[in-house]
């Protein structure tokens, strides 16, 4: 009787763990939002945690990447430009390809500058090597670069990268700085 009770408790614990796991789509979106938050907070070390390792390698390694991101941030600050907001949309259908889960997430980035604001609607490519527990991301614009594409992961044919929409520019109100 005691053994049966132990087995029942064990099965109940396993069932609770399995059913309490959020689906891979939710984890992909949550991790993309964490990455966006890190970028907004200029926490480049945490931001890089979510970048695909092949992208980090293509950038010359993590240290070089951190230096480039810091330099880019300094230049943007000198020009009065800043990322104001990043919105992450719901992931499209997840595909299994080469033992990886892959999907596309829409993202909208709002940049401000002394001249006005720019809204960019792009896509993130999300890739998981561990059944959706941890996700790495590539900006679809980078993936379409011929120079980088050779060093990037291969995507399944079912994964369709949407074309980037033209940026929306809103001029700053005259007389404001």
C-alpha cells in the first residue's frame, strides 16, 4: 500500500510539472521580451545571452561584440538617438528542423532622434536547441545579409521570413528639441 501511494504521489508530481510548463511559444515570446528589455536598459551582457551563438562568433566573439555595442550606444547618444520602445508580437507556428525548434516573432522598434521618431516593423528568428526551454534570436535583417548568412544556422523551408515593412517616420514638432 505504501509503495502504491509513493508511486501515485510521484505520478502526480510529474503530471503537475509537465502541465505547469508553459508552451514553447510562450517561452519564446517571454525570452524575446527579456532580450528587448535588456537592450532598452543597455544591459548588453544580458542581451547577448539571447543572441544566437553563431552571430556572436561572426561578430568576433563576446568581448568584441560588447565593445561594438558600447561604441554604437555612445554614437547614438552623441546624435541624440535612442531606442524608446520594443514590442514583441506573438510567435508564428513553431517548426522542427534539424533537431531545432524554429519560429518567427514580429517585433516593432521605436527609435527617437532630434529629427523625429522612426518605427521599424521587423522580425526575429527564434531558435531553440533544447525543445523550447531556451531560445536564441537573430534579427531577420541580419539573416538576409549575404555576408552573414553563410555563418548563420540553416532554417527549415517551412519558416518564412516576412519582408520588412517600410519604416514609418514622424517628424519632431517644430520648436521642440
